[in-house]
C-alpha cells in the first residue's frame, strides 16, 4: 500500500497565482456594475481591491499553515532578486511620502485625491507583483490570455459601435454615438493604454512564437484584427505613439528574418482589413431618429484597400519561401539603429527649418523654436509646464501618493478655467511627471531603477516568450509619457511585468 504524496506549499501557491493571473487578464477588464460608465472607476477599484486582497490573504494563509503547522522552512527557499528589491524600495518611498506628506491630515492619501492611486493601490501593485514573482511559474498560456482578453473586450466595443448596448454601459446622458467611452474600460485614453498591452503582445507573439499552436496563432490574429478596428475608432495619439515607437524598436529584429517579416506582413494585413471594414461600413449617428445608420460604400478607397491586402497576402507567402535570418547579427542590427539616428537628426533639422503646416509637425516645429504654447499636445504642454513649476516645492519625497490634484488646482484653477469648461486636473497626463509631484524625485528615481533592473535582466536572460513580454512592457512605458495611471488598467501592467519576470526564471537558473 502506497501513501499519497503530500501536496507542497509551492504547488498550492503556484495554483493560486495561476488563478490570479487568469482573473486579472481575462475577467478584470470585463467587470462592470449597474451604473455603466458613470462609476466605472469606483467599480474597478473595488473589484481590484477584492481580487488582489483575496490573492494576498490566500498566499499568507498558505505560508502560515505550512510554516507553523507543517514546520516547512519555506522562507529559507525564497530568494530575492535586484528587481524585487527595487520594487520594495519603490513601495518604501511611497510609504515615506505618505507619512511625511503635508496633506496627510486634510486628505485621504490612502485612497488618493484624484484617481484612487493612493498608498493602498501602490501597495497592492507592489505586493501582488512580489507574490507572482515569488510563487508563480510561467506558462505559455499566460500570453494567450492577453489575446483572449483582447477579443472579449473588443467584441463588446464592436457591439456598442454598431448600436447595441451590452451590460447597459450607456445610460442617460451618454449615448452609443459617443465613442469617448467604449467597451468595459471607459475613457478612450484608458482603452488606448490597454491596447498598448493587448495589441503588441498579440502581434509579437504571432511573430516570435514559431512553435505556437494554430489555435493560439488564430487567437493572436483575431485579437489584432478586432483591436485595430476599435483602435482606429478611438483615435488616441498616446496609443499611436506607443505602438509606433515599439514597432520602430522591434523592426530591425523582424525585417532581418524572412519568417518574422512574413508574419509582420500578415499582422499589417489584419490592420488594413480592419480599417477597410470600418471605412466600408461608414456608420453615422442620426440624432433625429436616435439610431446608428450604416452608409455602406464601395469606392476607389475601398478598392485600394483590397488591392493592398491582396498584395501583402501574396508578399507574405513569398517571404515564407525565402530563407534568411540576420536577426542575431549585432552588426546588422547596429546598422539599422545607426540609420535611425541619422534619419532622426535629419528629421529634427528639417522640422526646425521648415513648417510643414500639418498638426503635430507644426507643433514640433514651434517647440524646436522655443514656442511652447499651452494648447500643443492637446493641452499637455499646458499641464507639463505648470507641473514642472511645482515639483521644486517638495522635490525629495513629493506631497504624498495621488496628491497631484491638491497642489495643481490650488495654484492653477484660474488657468484651467481660462482655457475652457472648468475641470479638475488630477494628473499631468504623464506618468513620470505625475510621479515626481506625488512621491518626489526620489520616488521617480526608485521607479525608474525598478524598470531598469527589469529591462536589464530581460535582455540578459531573454527567451522567445520573454521578448514578447518585454517589448510589450516598453510599448506601455512609451505611452505612459502621454497618459496616466488608473486602476482600470494599471493592475494589468504590473501583472505583465510580473509574468515577464517569471518567464526568465529558467534561463536565469541556467546562466547562474
């Protein structure tokens, strides 16, 4: 008679972490309540508090049981890396900033004054990151979860776009013709931030994971197709910059491999198909009848789309038959980045010397000449100039987590009112500047150190899955220059970083 093998704490903690990963990636973006878009931030905040709190408590109870009852020496097996130490330092700075805040007595900095990004959320981001990195084990399906999430989120948004109202998200005062709010995410800026995770991870997974199953590859392509359709509708510049930026960074490693280039062409084709469908549908909202009407049209633009799609389809097939791979040749890659540098210098000179008279290009031309008009960058320059002026007031540890609104509005409420309808500016529309105000330059430095240790480790111990995740992280960091942290999206980003960490464990142990 044989005894059953006793279940270890490591096994249970890994399973709990697996459940948490699936819930945050797939279910969390879909969670809404009966208020629709009106209180979506509060709904997501409470949901994340419950999900992450349950996860942390479950881990704690398992650890205590096996330590006190089973007498396991579980803490001796836990090894802390530089990345995790950097995360703890970032958390510590947030705690110090909270304790020493000049607004501690008059404002609830545990929850936060603006977007709910107070000490509670900062703590939950760090603690869940630590638990996933300590107890989680990477599975290839973790990457697929993101594409599944993308399909579900976009399916709801597409239904809304064509006139349906699933989950009753659009309520009195907000109609389905208002694409400022979509899906189960809300504000288009937040959707754009989420897409800077979902689109690149689907795209790079399709390109980089050659041994992936046909089902997974199909899920990635469907994610790109549906995501591109909605991304074109929301039309947010911060997302465009993030996605374009990461494509530029990854392009030398893709174009130097025929197989990867073939897959990139297929991904581009998904984007073209999505835009072609959107243009063909030509939807309009008619206020007189209160309905969305489809004005289907076939003209030379639709024909041009179809021709391009056909050409790229043929090109992808041709590239499959051509075999070359210089993606690991450092000289070739460096040559590409050398060309980037040259093109960048020429572009700056051209924009400095000539005003092309076109939107963003004109703004860059004026900025290069020192003309920082408030309205540039959809009034981001307005925010950034004034944010830079208040950082020196509390330069070391800032004024406390999520205290930006107190400081900014007390000084610049009249400026805000002068540019249009009065609103409360609770962030700088730039994560890094907002952080410098909230937790000071020390806090910002600790966060940048945390990011640096991850990127450095990711490059040193890279594998094909980790590259997909690292590129996605960088894409999100780029769009963070023009966006903000909010609990609707930020937990997914911190989990993305944690999954990237555990995807490197095997390579790290081999190279130690």
